C-alpha cells in the first residue's frame, strides 16, 4: 500500500520577513512620534486654557486689586514695554556677537581652539539663571557704573542716556545679562548651520579668487540665512521669558521710559510675577496670571514669526 507524502513547505523568504518586521517597526515608531506630538499640543492647549480661564476675573480689576492701576491694561502695558525693551537690548548685543563667535569657531580658529571655544560656549547654557542674576547684581553693576557716567556726560543729549546715574542696576544692565544668557543658544545654532554649508560652494568661491570674508558673505551667509533667523528668534524667546536674572538685577519702578541708565526703570512681566506672586491673593493672583497670558502670547508670536521667516528663507534659497 503506497503512502502519499505531503509536499514540503516552501522555504521562508528572509527578506520578506525582514520587510514585515521593518513595516511593523515603522508603524510603531510613527505611532509613538504622533503620540509625542499630540502630548505636546495637549500640554500647550492646557496651559493656554488655564491662563485664559484664570485671567477672566482680572478683566474688571482696578485700584488695589490691580496694584494701583485703573484697569488691567494700564497695569500690564508698562510691564510689556519693559519686557520687550530688555529683550531688544539683549538681542542687539547678543546677535552680532554670537554670529561672530560662531564664524570664529567654524571658519577662522584652529581646530583645537575652535573645539575648546565651542565647549566653553556650550557650558554657558548650563549655568543657572539665578547665577547670572547674582553676577549681574554683585559684579556687573559695579563694572558698568563708570561706563554709564561716561555715557551720561558725553551722550546725555540722547533720550537713552539722560540719567541721572545713581546705580548700575538699570534696564541696560539687565539687557547685558540677558545677552550673555542668549549668546550660547544663538552661537551654538549658528555654528551648526555654518558648518553645514556645502564645502563645494565654499571651495568654488575661493577658487574664483574670493577672500575668506567674501566667501563667507557670498556662500555661507545666503545658505545659513534661515538658520540664523531661527537662532536669533530662539535667543529672543529666551530673553523674553527670563525671570530670576532680571528680578535680581533690575531696580524697577514700573514706568515707561527709554532712559536706559536711570534708577527709574520699567519692569518685566516675568520678573514682576516672581516678585509679587508670593504675597498675592484674591484678584491680584488673577491679575498676575493675566500678565503671564500676555507673555505667553508674545512668546508664541515671536516663535511663530521665527518659524515663518526661517521657512520663507529656505524657500527662497
């Protein structure tokens, strides 16, 4: 009696099995990445909703409830002015300095010195903000006091340096501290963007007889324009939201003035919240949270503008 044997199973295809595993891995990774993105969006929405709901009672605040102001707008406006002024001062100082340092690291300094300088710049980002504040309060204000005297004596006809100079704890000093804090962020990002410039573009410019600066101006800067914009905007966001350093350095009186070296200085939203929140109660808490909402919106607008300008620069490139 004959037996019928079944045909042996066909050998498995290792490439097909690997492809199936790869597709499963892609699906898992896609799900994890999407979930992470959704968590960020939910957290941002939660913060926004909290700020809006807690700010509603502050809309009718006045007098003592609004720290002596007639209404919430009159209270927040000087703080918003001081926040923007301090951030602009920091950006004017930090942006050109950061771009210059990034160029030294990427194109001018020898490799060993560039690596050491890069490490030192990166370490600046790890210093706590309270340390910067203590440095500005105890050391920097003494260094800049003679400079403010000179500015008042020689440029006092300008509204920025009218004085009188009685202290080094001014909005200009706070701007300098913020510039030091924003410098490592802008420098690190600009350095990476400069190093990503195609070497063929740089060599072509040099082969055509361009000097090193001309090569940087014609080959590196156009390629890195969007990256520089993003770096500067991130530095601006860092300066806008800084709290403890400004609170320690600035001798604020809550006024609106362009006088940068006087003892009468505008405060910032973040520093004002830090200094007053512990003693606030009732509607005063809502008033401070309303200031936080304004700062949240300003920071969001600055980051959105930075992303838009960076994307526009990449499209033109």
